[in-house]
């Protein structure tokens, strides 16, 4: 009798195990079916790049603001030369390594002391600088319209054909939160998924000035100021317009900021409301950058800086001494404290404190300057298109 009871218990345990295994198999097979069902979107989870300099306009929203903090009293900590010409703007990866596209077809990573970590040739002329994405990877775009994926160790992971025959002009590019990118040239754009995921192509009636990701959708702004969005499926939809040509565009929260010749305009992507928040017919606006607490700094002709509160009220303006010699401001980069670095045409870099005090940075002059590139807290690099690189910091190596 006891033997029969033990046998019955063993049989029950076996059947329970088989039932659990079958249940798990059903769950897994159901999950696999859902993941490969073409009617159900597949989302590849990934973290956005934590780079201090992602795009030519520093972050993926085009605000000219870095996530790093600038040093308060910078001086040169290293200097080196790299094979010219430098292509596009420099970038930094999440580890604080400097990424440089140069010598027409090469991507090189430098460490914190300016030593080469790795260098790779892509076999085709590059069209713009590197675009850091999630996982320490970088994307490169070539003149013959190919996308090259580069691993954190400098290995080429893959090449993909883009929907252009070739690039006659420098394309636009920004990273997306899923580890992909949006690339635009002329009136066409392509949304590139992370590795292993497909994207899409779209064409607009207006040449594209700027592209962004907003709430998972693609936002494109045309040169004439028209604004389009495109969700994961469907065609681009016109959602509004700045109603004037724009020179620069930034995305801050839910609002697009468009810089016209003498006006700063906003367009709320939620309410679809357009506003003129600043206007001065006597100024020629060149660029804009985000400061702290929603404030903005405008760059105008004549080496003029104009600070605005979030609503557009002018807080103050400052004409830099550079204007006396006919110099102009070529670029602006800010950190989250409001400290700024201003690139100039053929002169030294200018530092501006959060309080508005300005001073030239010794040993930073360059005849062919690029915009300064923050790489990590308390460190940035000043580069010349001809290949000279100088790193500045107020900390030891």
C-alpha cells in the first residue's frame, strides 16, 4: 500500500513538472509569436547616449548645451596633432573619449591624455562627424550614402545603404533614444533603427533645416519654417509653421525655438501655438543656446550676446570687445550652470561666466577653428580644421 502511495506521489510530481514545462513553453512560444508578428511593433530597449557632445549642436535637441560642466579656470593639459582634414565636428563617447572623423575616411578615439585608443578606416569619404549612440557605439555617414556602425572598441559592425545616391551637401543627423538616428539631406529624411531594427524614409515639400525626436516621433523643420511630424507609421503630417524662414532651431521641452533674422519664435508641439517671443529689427541673429532654468542666450552679429528669460523678456545684452576689431562669434556652447564658451573667427576662445563676465582664453587661437568640444566634466577640446588639438582643464590629468 505504501509502495502504491509513493508511486502515485512520484507520478503527480512528474505530471506537475511536465505541466509547468508545457506552460513555460506555451508562454515562450506565445512571446516569440508576438515579437515576430509583423502587425505588432517590436521595441528594442536601449539607453540614450550619455555623451557630453553628441551632435554638431552638442545635444540631440540642438540646444548647444552640454551635459558636462566647464572648468572655471582652464589651461592647456595636452596638445597633439592628428592627420587632417578634420570632418564635421568632434564628439565624445560616454566614457569621455574624444571621437574625431579625419583624413577623409578615418575615425579615431583619443583618451583623457590625448593618446590614441583606437583608429579605424571606413573605406569611403566621410560626410559628417561621428554620432555617438547608445552602448558606446558610433554611427558614421559616408559621402556615397552609407551608414557605418562602429563598436566601442573601434570595430566596424555593419554597413547599411541610405536612401540617397550620394551626398552633395553635408547631411543633418541626430541620435534617438532607442539607439538609432535621424538623418536628413535636402528634403528627404531617414529614421534609422538600432542595430537589427528597421526604420523608414520620408520626403517633405521643403528642404530640411533641423530634425529631432519628440515623444518617439520624428520632428522635421523646413528652411521656410514649416513643421512636420511623423509617427512610427504613416506619412509626415504638417502640424504648423513658424511662418518665416529660420536659421537655427532647438527643441526645449515641448517647444521648438526658431531663430529668424531678427526674431525668436516658439512653436508648442502640444498646443500647436506659435508665438514671437523676441524681436529687434536692429539686430541680426545668428544662433541660440540654452542656459539654466529655461533661459536662452542669443548670438547676434557684431559679437553681441542677448540673454532672455523663458518667456522671451530681455534680461540684458553684452557686446564683446571682439567687435572693435571686426571679429565675429562663430559658435556657442553652454553648460547647465550657464557658463559658456564662444568660438570666434580667427581669434581666441572667449569664456563667459554665469554672472556674464567675459575673458579671452590664452593659447586657444586658431585660423580655422571648430566649435569647442566638451568631453567630460572640467575638460573640453579646442580643435583646428588643420589637425591641431588642445585640451583644457583646471584639474590634473
